[in-house]
């Protein structure tokens, strides 16, 4: 029985409709998770206990059996605390905080790549001032190769390699900064 507090008039527990809405939200989240690849799942804060259930749900393709397995996945997810489910939703949400940070980091890397291609050694010196652990010779070689690729209309192999190199450099420094700020608090 739900019951009502006589003094305040508030209900003691959520209504059945509210419980059902929350259960359907978790079911939709489970369905969304079951459509992701292993690499995408690896980037999400999913508890280890849920991963086998998600993989099993992906493996089963028969309609009714898949639906049954999805319901079981949702049941397992409802056992997790609300903070865990909210963290998963935020990480999945493109407009969420994690999505915004990832897009901002990608834009920083692309901006550095363009600065290096347009600015040459001046931009490289600025990059090395900001990221002292960078490999000067490797970056200069990638910039030179990228410019040569553009001139000859070749596929952008070095262009992509330069992006990967800058991404590991910038994201590695950002993760170190986040860890240092966490240690200070």
C-alpha cells in the first residue's frame, strides 16, 4: 500500500505509474546500450557486472528471446544505484557534460593541427611551450609529410597521423591536469 502522511498529505512512496515510467526508462537505456560496440561500451562508466548481460543481449537475435533478454538486462540495471545509471546516461548523451568535453577536446586537437600546418616552426614552438613532452622531430616530420601530401593530392595518411599524435599529446596532458585537480581537492 502506498499510504499518505496525515500531517503533510504527501505520499510515502512513488505511484505505480511513476515506478513503471522509471522501469521503462531503464529498459530504453538497456536497449541503447545493447546496440553499442565493445569499443563504445569501454568508454562508458558501466559496472563490470552488467557487461556480460549487455553482450548476451547483443548475441541473441530472435525477436522474443531478445526482448526477454533485454527485460532481464533492465532488471539487472535497476539493481544499480541511480547515480550509476545517471552517469551512463550522461556519457551517452551527446549534449551531456562528457559529450561536450569530448567535442571540445577534439576541436582543440583540430585547431592545433591547423595551426601547425599554417604556422610552421612558430606554431610548433608554441605547442612545445604548452606541451613540453612533445616529440619535436616526429611532429615536424608529420607536418612536412602532410604538406607534401596536400601538394601532390595524395590520400591524407600523414594528416590523420598528425591528428592522432596531437590527440594523444593533448588528451594525455588534459587527463594529467584532471588528476592533479582531483588530488588538490
